[in-house]
C-alpha cells in the first residue's frame, strides 16, 4: 500500500476517483428532492409556457446542483488517465449505486421499531416541523421508483461514455490547446443526453407521461445544466493548474500524452 500511495499519479487517481464516486452517489441520494430555483434565489416562479405546456418554472431535482461536478471530474480524469480510467470509474460507480439502492430497499423492508417510527418524530402545532411517522418519511425519501433508478443509471452511464469519446475526439483535433472547448463541449453534449434520457426512461416509458411534457421539462433542466457548465469552465483551468503543480510538469505531461494515446 505504501508503494501505491507513494506514487503521485496513483494517489491522484484515488483522490479524483473517490470524489467522483462519492459525488455521483450523493447526487443520486439527494435527487429525490425537488426545489424551486426561483424561490431559493428569492424571487417568484417564472410560470412560463413552452410548446403548449403551461406552468413551467425552474423546479429542479436537488441532484442537478452537483451533477455538473461529476462531468467536470470526468473531463479532468479523462485529461490525465484517458478513456480507460473514466470507463473504469463509470462502471464502478454504477455497480456501487446498484449496491446502494439494494441496501436502501433492504433498510426500507426492515420492520421499524415502534418508538422510532411513531414517537421519535417531532409533533407540535407547527406543520412545518411536524413529523408523525419516521418510517413513512424514510420510505418516501429513499424509496425511489424503479423506473427512476433505471433511468438515472442508464443515463449516467451513457452520458459518461459519450463524454469521454467527445472529449478525446476534440483533443485529437486541438492538441493541448483549447481546454475549455473539449471540457465544456463534451460536458454540454453528455449532459444533454443525460437530461433527456433519464426523463424519457423514468417518466415517458415508466410513468406514461405525455412525450411533449417530458421533452419540455427535460429542456428546462438542461438549460440550467447548460448555464452551469459554462459558468464552471474556469474551474477546469483551476483544476489543471492545481494538478500540474502537484504532479510537476514532467509527470503531468507524461500522463496527458499517455491518456491521449490509450484508446481502450
């Protein structure tokens, strides 16, 4: 273990990979909460219409707050460890997410202690702070629908694989220049696929929603991700600077060159 950790490239991969997996898992767990972006920022919901679908606003899954970070991490790992490194982490993340969902469903299945389920909840005259059934709350929060889980896992994996391919292709065209183009460009394409695919699987196939409504809501979600991806572009340059400083120029250049040459 000491030999593995003494190597800066190995240690960096462990750090980036750990953050990548943790971020993806947290995004899945918090994604069940829907929040109003407008209300969070302190102004009234927009309430606009798009392609005949009324009452639209930026009501987003809390998971979108950190999903862009996953794709940024994808690009950073792709830069230094190539397709093979990102694919390994992507498949491992999906396996760990499946494991996490099975663990959650098992926890939901367990018969709750009566005191925990009905007496530990705070009940008073304020509805906002009242909770009479902890077990029901636990089930509602962590018991995501099967189609939502399937949709999110497939969309994540497809988005990741597309991201790494687009990133590598742009880098082959531009070389070491235009970091912003390959990082932001691949993220915008992959997040577009992720946004529409998860909605189609989870709500069009899984819940019989009208296709137009599904596509419109996916478009609203993607518009937020698009804006965030653009705003986070400077973070890519900061990450490159920090990593290059940590590795040193010779090792950083070596990793980038090898990452570009390795196709599998």
